[in-house]
């Protein structure tokens, strides 16, 4: 989820794209518009999600980690 949504024109987006990406890197979402119509949205990628079995497979062999009965309740 973006911290801040910025609406800009196509011309503004092309004039300084590196500055646009700098804003995205710090959490902004950029909506590029033609007139009042959105043309594109630029935002940070969603981090990949791992299954519990993938997480367990990443543990070192000597790990003492356990999954308790209330594990699914953790948020």
C-alpha cells in the first residue's frame, strides 16, 4: 500500500522519470493521467509471499524453531 498518491500528467512523467522513481522508492504511488483519465499507475512491487513449508525449508539445520498451537492466530 502506498503512503502517498501523486497524480501527474504524461508530460510531467516523461520530463523527469528518475525523480518519479525516487518518490516511488520512498512509498509513493504515482498515477499518470491524460487529462483526467488515468493511464498508468507506478508503485513498488508487492513483496513475494512464502508458504509455511518454504519458510521452514529456509531454516538452518540446527534451528530449534517450533510452531505452537496458536501459530495461525499470529498476525
